[in-house]
C-alpha cells in the first residue's frame, strides 16, 4: 500500500488507544470464564479491532468483544470466514490498531496462509486458538491441546512465532496482555493457545487498575517521511512502524523484500530477511522463556506440562510426592519458543521426564530433542475430549521413578 | 486441603448453570475462598441434559472436574438417575421432591433433603426462579456458602429488575432448608 497524508508529526503522537485506556479496563473482581477473561485482557491491552468468525469453544471471546467494544470505542467485524478474519486484522494493524482474531482448530487451519503473511510483513497481531478435539471438525465442545505444532509450523516457509498457554481464567487475562505486548515488541503473530476447559472454566479473575497494567506501545518511528524505510531494522532486529494515513510512502508485500518493502527476489535479500525474521526471536529466546517450576532442583523425575494439563499434572505430582518420589513440575507458560536450554540443564540431573499432553505426543518431541538421550522421556498422550485422569499421570511418574 | 465438590444437574432452561455460578461466585468473591465452575450442556438451547460442577476450597483448586460430589443438587429425574450413583458415600442430596422420586439405590450414608422448589417458585409468582429456590436450599442445608455471600451473589447475577423476586426465592429456599435441618437433627 502507498500512503499519502496531511499529517506532519510522527505517528506516535496521536490520540490512538494503544495503551491501557481506562474505558477498556474492567477493574474489579469478577467470576468469569477464560473466554470472557481473554476478551477483557485484550481490551485492557488496548486491542481495538477484532475480526472473527465464531466457532465453539471460542465464541464467547468475540461475543463479549462485540458487546463491549461499542462502549469502549473500536470495531468488531464478524467476517464471512476465518480466511477473511485473519487478513482483516493485518489491515487493522497497518491502520494503527492493536488487533486480534479468535478461533478454534478448524478456523486456525484456514488462517495459516495469513500467519505467514503476518510474519513476513512483521504485522503485530494476536491469534487466539481455543483448542478442541481434531482433526477436522472433531469435537466442537470438548478439549484438546493438539494444535501446538500447527501454531509453530502451520504456515509454509521458515519463521518463528511466539505462543502462550494459560491454565486459568486469571491467566487468560494476564497472559493475553503479555501476548499483545510481545506482538508489539517483536512484531510477530503471537498465538494464545487456550483449550476448551480453560475457555469454559469459571473462576475469580482480578482485573487491576489501568495504571497497574504494563502495556507495550507500538514501536512508532520518529523519522520524517523520506528518511523512513518501512523494513529497516534497528539493532534489535525489529523495524519501526507507521500507519496508513500518516504521510509515509510504504510498500507492504508477502514477497521477499528489501528495507523499502519493495520486492527483491534474489538469494541475498532472502537470506537477509529470513535470517532476521528468525533471529529476532531466536536471539531473544532466553528473555522470552517463561516456565513455572515447582521442586525441579534435585528431582529424579520432572513432569513437563502446559495449559489445563498442568493443573491435572500438579495433582499427580502431589500424589507422587506423598508416595515418596522426588518429582518436580515444570510448566510451560510460553510454549514457543521452547525452553530447550532449561530442559537440557535438568536432563543432566533428573533421570526421567514425563510429558502429559492432550494430543498424541507433540511437545514431548521438543523435550526429547532438548534431553538428547541424557534421560528417559516418557510421553503420556491423550486423544482429547476430556483431561487426563491424574492417576494415569501418577502411574507414569511411578514407572519413571523406578 | 479441605475441598467441597458440588454437582448441579437438570435440564437446559432450568437455570442449572446459574445455580452453579451463584454458588461459585458466593464462595470465591464474597466468602473469600477459591471456587472453580465447570459447565457442560448439550447443543440444544432448552431441554437437554445440563450440569454444573463446582469445587470450593480454602486453597487454589488444581484438578477442576468433580467426580464424586459431596453435594448433589438435582432438578430433573434424568439428572437424579445419572448423577446420584456418583455421590460420595455420606454425601448430601438436594432434590426437587415433586419432580423426583428418590429410590433406595443411593450410596451408603447419603443424607437426602427434598424441597418442592417448583411449587414454591410458582407461589412466589414465577416458576422460573426454581433454581434460585434450590440455591437458597443449598445454602440453608449445607452452609458451604454464607447467607450474606449467597445473597450478594444472587443480587449481582440475576437480570436487573428481578432482584427482589430472586432474593425472595433465595430466602424461601434458605428457610425451608434451615427448618428441614432443624427437624432432622
């Protein structure tokens, strides 16, 4: 897109709501489910444009957004499908808004083309996936965690994204704020990997005052039109952004491009661009990693889990400790990038890792990769439709401790 | 950890989920405890089997599902047939006694308390508030949520303009429960 406009100053100097606007923050104590909490978190983070196509078990997120946004100021569009939804939010971001789309597995599959477009155009956006049983339309109303690899690899070409896995309604609020912050910091699509249980589970959610919510604003350029190059990256490998209508000439394309955004289809440009797209995440892996550890130091067995399964696993870990097993629990809050370094450190000391997940064995592959043969890795798969029995995980912990 | 598990069962449209919601809200917001509500329902808007699972504890709740509830609240015969065998032995059954006939197949030691909630709701003017009568009955018999907390939760959960009716329904159920309890002891 080529933009002309009459504004003089830099686009950061606008009335745009990219911060924790009091109008969007429902400060107080609530008893709401994860879907509703995720919506409130998005509003608190400054999200003011959502395009979506309702799908169980994610519908409540957009239902609430559609009801709330006229009071806050912003736009919700119910699109004709998920393909349209995922492209509409990219346009919304280049128009200057913080944006989100919300879906479940079947919709996520349709969105994959635009995940790649968001990556190569470095468009900050949040994609919420309330996971249900698959493949295909699978189990609309029942949980799974089987889209983890799709979030990482679903679109073609080489790239890196960020993904988070909340395990409670409170975390749906807290972590989606973080998801928006990371999307702005790194200019990547950030996947918010919920599941049906977390989405439909109701608990107390405390929403802080706007000033207590840490918000990352968009990295607007301070440069004048003419000096600004749309994909010229700083030392942090992240380019500064402008928005449509602010008087800058920009070109934003899915083709391999140079700093000006113009197509440059040669190996040198490809190497420069793709290397940067990948490295802006890889170089920050240690900073991005977010794990919650419980007794992993000195543990013989370490359980690695994420999302709703972490709450089931915690029950199994507790039961194993009562039986005298030295077992630790490492929960992935950020699932991508994967905390390979930390797992590798532990692999020298723990003799086994137990990995329960509501899929046939996805994140366990990452654990195996990091452990690299230095400990046993035991997968505890589950096809989805409900959560594990804590006893199933306990049995595998006891086997691992032998 | 002291945890109480509650299941509410009935038909879609009876207000089963709202009943669970009010119990959870009363415990977690107004009584300062922790509560987790899980709901399950069929694709139909009305008439399908519907249930809510609520865990209430002093500590944060991990595993969210209720398998063998300490308290079962049932508003339909189907829900009774389906869920009564899962009651923890020695648990409490709260049932709508003009819709449900209790048989002798309950787990050992279960204490059953019946209430004509639908009729009481009709006497208050609207059959619709039967779920709130049941909620009051629950608070009165079990004491798992305080009267004040439950009242606050009812007030903040029902549609605006219906607070008075719902609070009357709640008190009706609560008092019925207290009287039944006094008679039983």
